[in-house]
C-alpha cells in the first residue's frame, strides 16, 4: 500500500540488494520505460512480482474522460491485466482530472482504489475484474452508505477521492471531501473490505464548539428525505465550519488501534488558529470511529503569520522515540511536527523553509502578492517581506510530502515545496531551499552536513539540490538500506546516501508539459520492491504518462514499499 505499511514509514529494511555500494558501482540502471496511455499522478504499488498503477485521463476512454488500472509484470514490463472506467465530465476533480490519482492498496488478493469520482473500487488481483464498487459521493444504500454529498446544480468542485485507501484488519479507511467547495461536508469512511458495505462514518466538520461529533451522526443536509439505515442519527444545525477535507492518506497504529487523519482548510478560512478540525491532525478509534484527539498547526509554526489555506495534505508517519510512540506530519505552511501518538500533544516542531541566519524571512520564499498583482496574474513578482507579511496568502512552498524514516540512523526525510504552476511562486525558491530535508529524529535539526552560508545549505548533493529552477519535492521519498530515493517536479528521480546526502544516481523520466512559469510535471514518488524501484510520471508527450522500472536485475523479489 501507499508508503509501504499502515504506519507510512516508507522504509525497506531487508530483502533488497539496493544500497550505496551497488549504486556507486553502477549496478543500478533503467530496465524498462513504458508509455502507459495516460498520466500517472500517484506512487505505484508493487507486490508479488507485479506493479499496480492507476492512470488519470486514460487514452483507453473516449475523450480521456476516465481512468485505467494496470497490472504490469515487474520483470518484463508487460501489461497483463487492465480495468478501465468512465467519468462524467461534470464529476471530474477540481483540477479537471478524470480517472484516479491515488496509490492502490493490494491486500489478500484484492486491489482497492478510489477514483476522482469518489467511488471506491475493489478488483480481483489476478485479472483486475470488478468485485464491487461503493459510491462515497452519492447515496448508495445498497452499500449502507446514506450520504448524498453532491448536487449537479452546484458549479463548485465536487467531492473527490485523492488519497490511497488504508486497508487493515479487514477494513478500509478513506477520506472524501473537497475543501474548495463552500457547500460540501467532509467524511472519514470505514468500509468492510470484503463486501464494500460502510461500517461507520465520521463527519470531520465539527458541529458544536466544545463538543465532539459522534460516529454515524450525519448532517441533515446530506441525508435529507432519506430513510436512514439502522445505527445512523441526524444532526440538525450549522457546523462550526465546512471544508476540513481529509485528502491525505490515513495512517494507522496497531498498538493504539488508532487512525490519524490529516485535515485541510475549513470554510470559511483565515489565519491560524482556524475554527473546528481544520488544518491539523485528527485521531479516531479504528474500531468505532470515536473521536480521540485533534492537533491544529499553531500560528507560530507558519513561515509568515499571513499564511492562510495551510492544508495538511501530507500523510502522517508513525515511529518510535525511545519508549514513546510518535507521529510525524508536515504542513503546507512549511513546518514539520512530531506529536505523541496517543494524545497528539506536541513533542517538537520545526519550520523547514529557510530563513537568513538572523532568523528573518527570505523575500523570495513564500511571497504573498497584493490583490492587484494577484488579479493581473503577474509572473513571479518581486515582493518585499513587509508586503508578504501584511497580505494574506497561500504558502505554495511548504510541505505536501509524506516523510520516510531510516530507523538505524534515526533520520527523517521529507520533501519541500508544492506544485510548480502558480504564477506567483512556482515550485520553490531554488537558490535557498532544498527540495528535500534530512532531519534528526530527536531534534529535527539537519542530519546532513551544512555550510556556513546565509542561509546555510547542504554541502553534498549539489547538484541537483539548489540547482534546477523551481524544482520542488512535492512527492514522498522512500528509503532502502542506506539509500534514500526522491522524485521531483523536474520529473526526475534521485538517489542520495542516507549518511551524508551524497548523490548516487539520477534519471529524468521526461520533459515537463509547460505551464504558467514553464513548469508543470509530476513524479509523485518511487516505490521500492526487492531489487527494483518503480516510478511513474505526468510528462510531455508519450500519451502524457510514463512508467519506468529500475533495478539490479540479478535477484528479483523482496518486500514492497
């Protein structure tokens, strides 16, 4: 599944010959390059000698109004099965994508994934034939799903599914919502993995100040005029806030039997602190869906106090700090937080965007244009700190990346920077900001050598660090043995030495498609399985997408991440 396990550690600890020595000796190479007939906006899943990967805007569907799920043999690169579905143009996601943009979960011979149409699919793992489908946007009473969270007359983006399904203990956990629609509610669904029937639903829009919502307590607007299945109740009233969508993948800790659900901005939005369960991390009991805890990003963790729309779109990562179980999470405001996994009490946090050595902000990092510049779509405007600090704006430079860990050296790796198509600030401030940071478990200080510059920069890994204009780490890194793999918006894959950040390998999967600032291309992260690494991308040409298989071909097999 996404990032390898329910804790989203992104770590392969055994069963692979991929290490720094092998890469330094040139034993790691491109084995297959596949034009797959559509854009890949996710990390592939690799298990049992096969790759499972979904497409957005699949060429196999008329008008590219749909998606495809592919099963590809890892060793040969041959496609052995395919499942394709259509999506109504009115039901595509907020960015105009059809198909899917999430990692599938392959568990007990079944493949689970969610499309941009907010339908959860279950396929037979052998031939990708459909077993069941559950609609999580529109009422689906046959699957015990009473929520109607879509109105065709609403011109705002519909509720969608972006995150990978979490599958544990015979249940599936998934967030569905849309923070850019002021009329929609957001939910966490618990679904039986065998039948697709809904077990419980938790609404992430807090109903009343100082109170917690109950599982299966649903807003009257989404169940109006519907006889409810047994076990559901109705809340009549106006919630504190709408939005608060869980669009990152939910993580799970088996010791506490706890879910960790990252939440986006609320509607209405503003400067932190924001109302309700917005811009933070929500913890639920996995068995019942009962509320356990919530942590909102503190205002002081912003790069600028004027940062708004600071979604937590990254997925959480669970790890041990001595005897204490911890959960780490990055925020779009640029900060990374380590919390107590039981209570969500903060242990430590750090702002990962660079400042000058005296602590002042760098004007070209997280710039905020005024209304005139915004309305004129001024390309990459030069904005002084004073203006950016005064004008509310979205932080496009922060963290969208799920961290990966290396337990042996106690390092955390996290990507920096978001999408690279905004006219204000595409990607990151390349000169000063690394597209990935290596952090010490205990202090969150940089775990790779830094220089004495202003700001301080990593000594090793240059290039590609600080080198390619706007190149950002929107994707999630993966760690195997003593190597950390990272992909970027430059549509490139890199391998660095865990110990000091030295570059071991690089490959560009294709060209960016072009955009407001000349960028726009994605490779959302590598998947590691045994002696193979797999990465997919959105690129210019080649049907819009490419899948590349790398590896040490002499000894296939191993553990999936």
